C-alpha cells in the first residue's frame, strides 16, 4: 500500500498539465493507453464524450459553466500532437458509444458540437467509426450529415470494440480475444495517505476477464465528471456484474498514466 500513497502524492502535486509529459503505456499485448484513449496500431479508440451534457443539466435546473467542449477539443489536440511527435499515423478513429448525451432527442448543443468533433477528426484520420451507445438512440441524423455509419460493434484484429451496455450476441464475440468497452465511466478514489481526509477521484482503465476474454474498460472522454468509483458504486455494464477484485487498474491524471495494481488493493 505504501507505493500507492507515493503515487497519489505524485498525482496531486504534479506540474501544470501543459508541462506533463504524455506517454504511451501498454495495457495488453497490442493495446496501449494514451491519455483517455486506447491505441491499437493505427486505430485510436475514444468513448463516452456525452456532448450536450451541460444543456441537459440546464433543462433540469442545474447551471454549470459550459467548458466541456473547449476542454475536450484541447485534450484531443494534445493526443494528436503527441502522436504526431512520435510519427504515429492514425488511420481510423473509433468513438465507442455515447457521443451525445440526450436519449430521445438531439439538442442544439449536440448538433453543433458533434459535427465539430467529426470535422476535427476527419482532418486527423482516414475513417471515423461510430459505435452505438445507449445514449445514441438518435444519432443517425447527425452521422448522415458527414456520411458516417453507426454500427453496433467494430473489430480491430482480434479485439472487439462494443459500447458495453449490452452483451454482444454476434459471431465477432466468438472470434475475439479482447473485449474493449466504455459505458461504465470507470474511476477510483484515492487518498494521499491512510490518515488523510482528502479523497480524490480519478478516471481509470480496467483490465480483467470475461468468459476467458481479456476485458478492457476505458474511462469516459466526458470531462465534466470523473465517473463511477468501481470499488464503491453500483455498476451498470453486464460485463462487470462479477467480482472485480482481480481487475487491474491504470489511473489517468491529465496526460499521466500510472499502474495501481489490482482493485482489491485499493479498497
């Protein structure tokens, strides 16, 4: 446990985000973490943008500053700048579900920001794949504006990318070795030391097993909230209705990624 407290101190007192050196960390063979994204060769996987979240909150009477989209685009820019510095070309970008937030409609904020995301990514890759999430019940009209197809899942080599709100019942499941999901917005809460009253929640990647497959859960690209503490809160994904004690955890703070071992050691 001592090592965890050293690491949390590093997170809490790190340099200004612009000075943090971004890095690529392998989470499984052929699959790497870069900030809040996953890299599979020349395929970049992002999940859970939830554009339009602020407008949805406003309708509920909750007023928050609308900073998410600006911060989202700046974070994306940092990722692509780093990839460019490493001479890594991205041919395909996969958005693994919940690009938008509203269930039964498309808000003006969602129209505007989703199209801006598409236009930005179109300048960075050859192909954009939209995997349908549970919040994407009405995504096709936006996708059609840029001639993009919405799919239920997407295969990259031996990895199946699916949002994670429902179980895959396709032949792809039988053929894959790796499952990559979003949906859960995984996060963990950490203390600086055992006696500290200060608790910080951080977005996190998880890796474990599901029916002999390697299961990787990636955090959300929604920057308004950190997500669901997977050690304390009720989980939604059917893939995660199991004991997660032996799932491994990688914590993301700005552009830094740190390995924190198994979840059972964080409780």
